[in-house]
């Protein structure tokens, strides 16, 4: 597999991996959680939470990539499109 094919697979997963509605709801929920965390615990704890969720997001990305065999097969929530 060359770099261009890898790039196209990742781009396909980014574009079609989540619906627009799911993304909107996800970001609304995240902003509410961060806003409440900031109000309750302050900036340091909010940034700590952001860092933890960032690392978890990357781990979930690679887990889905592994289970979908490099975005070539459908698995659970990810539906492969040609």
C-alpha cells in the first residue's frame, strides 16, 4: 500500500465514519461537558480532561482501524464504502 492509498482510506473514514447529526450532537455534548467542568473545577482540570479525551479518541481510532482491517471492512459502527 502506498501513501496515496493510505491517505484516501483515512480521508474516507473521516468523511463517512460519522453522520453529520452524530457529529453535531457529539460536539454540543463535549462543549457542555467542558463548560461545566471549567465552571466547576477550573481551567487546569478542563485541559486535563481534554487531554484524556484526546488520547482516548486516538486509541479508539486505532482500535477501529485495527478491527476494520485498515478501513477495508465494515465493523460495528463503521460501514465501509467504496
